[in-house]
C-alpha cells in the first residue's frame, strides 16, 4: 500500500514534467531512509525529499493471488524498473558482476522478501522495491511475480548469451 506520508511530501512537487531520480539510502535512527530527488522538466531545479521507509511487509497492498506477469509487463513497469535499475547501476559500478550474481541476489530477495538481504546487490534491489511500494500499490504476489519474471529473464539470457548475457542486454534499456 503506498505510503500516504511520502505521497503527501511529493504532492504538488512532482508534476507531469517532473522526474524522480535515483534514490539514495541512509541508515539512521534505527531505520532506512530514502533521499529522493525530484527535478523539474527543465532539469534545472532540484528538490530533495527525505523519508523514513516503512518495513516491506507494511507496504504490500494485500497478499493477492499467485500470478505470472509475462505479457503484462506494462502494468508492472514500476516493479520491473525497481528491480532492474539497481541491477544495472551495480553492474555499471562493478563491470565484473555476472549473471550468476544477479540470480543469487534475486533468489535471496525472493526467499527473504520481508527482511533486507545481506548481499549488496540484493540489498539494493530490496531498497528500490521499498521505494516503489511506497509510491505504488502492488500486492506481495505481484512483487514476487515481478522478481520471478526478472529471474527467468536472467537465466534465459545467461544460457543463451553467456555469463553476462542478461547484464549486457538490460544495460541498453535502463537510463
């Protein structure tokens, strides 16, 4: 369930021409904080909004039912971007990253969805998902389905295109 406190902070600031850019994260006061930056359409004016993220289990818009999102990616674009963007960001910072590392990290996020993973890539994906779920209504099952969809894609590209097949592929789609 979207976080009404965060939505209130963004209301009036994030218009049709505004862009929400890469969140930064800080641990303080025993909680995870997101520092969100918005830029106007001209990209000249920026504003930072700090927000204490609620725990993952509080952000789901119900449990939902088991589903697959294949063929309905547009409906789940926010979830898919919240998963794939941090993967690409980590890959760009660490070009030695392999698809097997992504498979491991996504598996960790899927298994321990309510708790922040230990590994750096899984932790980054988990944090981006918390921001996404703070802004968009998605169920636990939709979130798991999006993670499984990306995991399936990683495995497919790895098997066809080699150890960085998925990473090389997705790098061209994420700004």
